[in-house]
């Protein structure tokens, strides 16, 4: 059983919700990322979503887009991000790590080389924002060869046909985008999201995680009551644009503790 499947099964047996943290690899400097990941796990993160820095992050709002710019300016590339996972695995062999990024750098490297390298480094799954399920079969073949999960996005605008299509292909978990817009948006309709989550879960046994617009204990708890996982990104990334790296790490870790406590109140 994969690390993702194992982690979600463990949490389900404990009637707990997964906290998934997004971190941009190499932001603001490469040496910050791995220690940050370890501290976030210690504070209560269940699954790590590691962002691959890219120069045209179309699905991301200004907070994460600027994080990508900082990471690129600091010299971080896609293969560097994989090396960070390898370093993380030296101390943590249990926490699932999912890569989130865009198709272009993966195509430049090549599916086989990218996936084999990611697997060797300890990556468990991949979410490519701009690779729809209808065009993902070639990558899926390679991922299955290495027992890695391909994670897909669903949105409030997804049709029943698209939901079923994703449900048939997805593994690891399904990422439901809780609102129309980019990462970091603040207009979260919890009731609408809960209804959509219920529909998705009626079509699949794959866990459903929800992201976009979740930034505090109240929104995490509200979404966690319906979803299997709460995915938070901008709230962790934002401090790195506002203060020193050490202070930003402290703020990110404190945010993890806040969200973990809120989700554990649902038990």
C-alpha cells in the first residue's frame, strides 16, 4: 500500500482529517525548505504538497506566484526540488510527499526520467495543474510503473461527467478546488463546497481533499467536517514575503498548530 493510502487509512481509522501543507520548494532559499518540512510535520501536517517553481503559474494567486519567483531567483529548479525530497527522506520515511506543478518542466525532462527520479527520491504522487485527465494517460502509464499516484483537480464548475472521469482515474486523493479563481482567494462558500464534496464522494472511494480559500481555524474546521483532507497553501507561504526566513518558518509552524487543533476538534 502506498504512503498516501496508508496515511489516509490510518487517519480514517482514527476518525481524523488530514492536514495537507503546500510549500514552495526553494522559497526563499533552498536551504530553508527541508528543515521547514520537518518542523511542519512535527507540528501536525499529515501530507506534504511540494510546489515546483515555475515562471508561469497560471492557477496560482500572487502569494504563491511570488514564492515561485523567489525560488527561481534563488536558483531552484525542478530537479533541485526532487533533491529536497531525497534529503527529507533521510529523516522521514513515512510522511507522504506530493509534487504540485505544471506540465512544461516535466515534459522538458521527459516523463520516464522525471518519474523515475522522483520515485527514487521518495515522491509519492504528482499533481500537474495544467494536465487534464483526458490527456494524462501517457504520464499515468509511467506513474503506475513506479507505483506513484496521479492526483487530479475538480472545481465548482466540473460537470458530473468530468467528476466521474476523474473518479475513474484518480489515486491518492482528489483535489477539490473549493472556489472559482486562483490560490489564495478569500470567497469560500462552505455550504456549496460541502454539497460538491458529497457528490464527489458518492462517485468514488478515493479520499477528497479541499484547497483554495482555507486560511484559518474556522474555515479549516468547516471544510474538514465534509472533506477527508484540508489543503492549505497561501497561509503558509505568505510570511516568507513579509519577514525574515526564521520568523516566517515560526509563523508557518504556528499556523500548522492552529489548523491541526481545529481539525482535531472534529474527532
